[in-house]
C-alpha cells in the first residue's frame, strides 16, 4: 500500500525543546518537501530535497532543520529557535522535483499538528 | 502583491448547483497548475492538474486555464454536500506556490 506517512499526528512541545517530525514515503519519489500551514494562510515552504544527501531552504527555514539520508525519509526538526512553531506541518513528495518543465505534482501526507505548551 | 490569489470565501452554493472557484497568479513563467481539496483538519488532496490553455474535464470537475490573463478556475457541477471543503490553487514554475484557499459550503 503506497503512500506518505507522517508521525506523530499530534505533537506537543514545551518551551526550549527541540522536536522531530517524521515523514516516510514508499512511492519511490525523488523529491520531498516540508510545508507549514497556519489558519487562513497558504502553504509556506520550509525545506525541500530533490535527491538524497541534498536539501535546500524554502521561504521560512529559520528555526528548522532537515536531513535526507535515505530516499524514503525526510525528517523535520523544529528547534527552540523557532519562536512560533504552533501550526499544521505537511510533508509532500513528488516523482521528480523541479525540471525544465516546472515543478512536479506534489502529493501530501496526512500532516502533524504541533502545539507549543 | 500575493503570488497566488484566491477569494477566501466562504462561497456557499445549493446542492446541485455549479460552484465556480477562481485563482490568479503573478508569475508569467508558470507552467503547471493544480487544484487541491482540503477537508477541515486534513491534508490537501490533488483533484485536478492543467498545463495548457483551455478546459480540462474530469467527472464533475472542470479546470480552466488562461495564461494570457494569468487566471485559472475550477468548476464543480452538480455540487454535493461532500464537496464542502477548502480548495487550494497551486501554481508551478521554478517552485510551487499555493493560494490561501477558498472555503466552499454546499447546502443540502
């Protein structure tokens, strides 16, 4: 059963704590993405990766870090430097990333809702 | 100016009517266009993609693209209460940009 999984579904963070959100895909997609969604706003890109061991910052990378050690996995760490982390975090993947034909269709995981206590 | 603009709604239509959702974008080199449906508390789900000017139909959904006017729309025919959701427009060029979404309510 192919797809994108994210865990946990809900996560609570205390002040000053780092937390890691998991994202796994078994679609054999090359590219993976992390977005943040706040109420009434569009999706904002945090980080993306088009190949293993390589990733780029998106529009709002400050206070976040990622790794891409395996094609299937793209975990996101929300560090204590992120001052307003409460949001809905969405992981996505696409067969390819950006090519001369534009950015490939993206498919989303179920999301992780992070709340700061 | 926002890169991808949508009317936030809410847009309310009666069951069986046509719902029309609109999106404008600012980047003229945009090449691919997508509509996602997002139910409350859930993640976005791809429902349509369109790449060339004109109309593309898939069941009750029709996407319309006009690159000269930098405009893309989604028509939902025979709207059902299950269509009630937020619809996100996404525009792809060197990266993917999302609108804030239009909330649609279909009343029985």
